[in-house]
C-alpha cells in the first residue's frame, strides 16, 4: 500500500503543478518504488494510536525524501522538476500515509472477512505450535479461516481454548477431508521428530490441490533472517543469521562511518564543552570506559562521558536508578539528555559499534541475563548501537526487572529480523524525539 500511496501522491502533485506525469516524474516514481518495496514506510499499526502512527509516517518518509534529494543534488537533476511539485509531494505524502493507515485497515478487514474472500485452512498438529499458528491466522487481514486441527493424539472433536478451533480427526483422515471440503491451505505443525508421520501425510496429500506449508518447531520465536539457502546444491535452512551479510554489510559499514564522521565534526565544539564540564564537576577522568559485549559476543571497550563519581566495571555492576547518589549534578544532565553517549561515535569509527543496533550492556549484566532470557545472546549477531529499536519504543534507561529486559531483547530481535537502511534512518530520527522527552534516563 505505501509505495502506491507515495507514487499516487507524486502523480497528483505533478498533475496539479506541471499538468503532466511523465519523463522525470516516472523515473522518480520508479526510484520511490525501489526504495519502499517490498515493505512498508509506516510500520506502526493504527491500534498503536494516532500520535504514534503520525510520528511513524513522518519519520518513515523523511529518510526517503533526504536520500532522493541527495541523489538529485549529486546528479544535477533537481532542476528537471517544478520545486512546487516536490515540496507539495514531500508534505502531502506523510499526510496521505497517515490517512490511509487510519481508514483503510478497518475497511479491508471487513472486506476480507466476507465468506467469499476467505480461504479455508486446516492445521495438522493440535499442539502448542498449532494453536499459536491458529491464533496468528485469526488476523482478519490475512483472509484465512481455520476450520480445525487434525492430530492422532487429540482426535474426537474437542475444542481448543486458545483458538476455539476443533480437532476434526486423525492425520489419516486429513486428505479425504481436504478433498471433500475444498480446503485451500494445509499447515503442518507436527514436531520434526514425527518424520515418518509427516512423510506419510505428504504422500496422502499429493491427491489434493491444497497449498501445503510446513511450520518448523525449532526455535520458532527466535528465527533471525530465516531463509532457504544452498551449499553446493544441497538445501540448507538458515535459522539464525546476521542481516549484515554481503552487500548489506557493506552498506551498513559505509553508512555508519559517514554518519559518525559527519556527526563528530558537527558536534566537536559541544564535545569540548562537555569535557570541560565533566572535569570541573568532580574529580576523575573525563571519559568512562566499560567492557561490553560486541558482535559475536567479543568483548569491546565502550566510551561515555563520566557522569558518576565511580567507574564500575567489575563482575557486579549496579545500574543507575532515579536519584542515584553516585550521579553528579552535571552527570544527571548528561544522562537525561543522552549527551553522555556522544563519545560512542568514536567507537563507531573504530568499527566496534554501529550508530543503530542493540544497546550494549555491561559484561556483568550480560552474564546475568543470558541465563534468564531465552535468545538473549542472539542480539550480539550484530554490532551494538548508540541507539536502537528498543530505545525508540520506550525501553530506554534502567531495566530493573527481567520482564523489562525481555521487552528490550524482544525489540532487539525484531530489529535483526527486519533490518533495512530506511529503518536505521527512521530510528535515528525517532531517537531525536525520544531524547527531547528525556524519559527513563537517569
């Protein structure tokens, strides 16, 4: 939907100011399509609230405008467009995106919920995995109706509390049911240990026209950059992989270096002023150095402006809390405004960190939480970042409970699954808004 809205808005602006939509406009439309498809400019659903949706539409669109403006300036093609067309398009598109994401989902949900639009699905496997899948398929936007389950261990028509779908019979009855009831989709959610049953079921289903999907039961919630690959023609399935392989890694590295260098040049007077303030506020070094885990769990040294009277970096590190006596008055200001993090742009130039990525934790905290939170160490498949998806979604500052850390890790893993350059730029823009609020930082 988003690429179509952006291009339609461009066409409307061009028609209004230029009286035509051709030539350079078509090339610009193709560039927009290439930058936004597949995927969405807006990632927040309408359920998150109008304010969050508006911010997402604006911060999702601004990086695209910035990249296109840079390309136009570098290639000298900006003069091919009416300035009024470009200005109107840049302003109108986020408004159109916000409106569409507010109004269209409820309409589409009603349309796709109609019986004529529904596809019928059954699930082979009345287990926890099968029930979780049925819950996900209840999203009306998917247009799928789950008729029930088939399982040898739970036959007999007993309803499941989690999904309200019935167990319709044993696995041997599935093929006949699919033929007689015109089943469109069959999801196989059986344990991989049940290989003989799976093979037998697939053989029986050869005589149906249903689409068949296999839902693996191995670490389903922790699949990172999952895809099918091959080694010498032998198929392999990637279960957990860094998003920064090949060209993605090159793009990420170059972007980090350019952003960090440019920011350091711009803020160098501010860095000098803060350094003087730290030195005058309390005795001790200007920079605080602490060991953190970097990419692949390797230990790195991270820089921050010292904001406390102590410099803890041992086996036990106590997180800063509200009204913490260890924090100096000047340090409290630095922490609230996140100015204490600025020296980490030096870490980015050193190749130890990224501008955007999972926030690095003290080694002592890593050793604690890796034992308590499943998938915790997966966040170390990429370089740690100065800011991240968790921080712009409210999980910034002190994590004084395991549940809070679980939420931070959840967003970190979501970042690994869905990384893109536009997502990085959007997070950078949202970080500026979060810092202005000065929430959860002390």
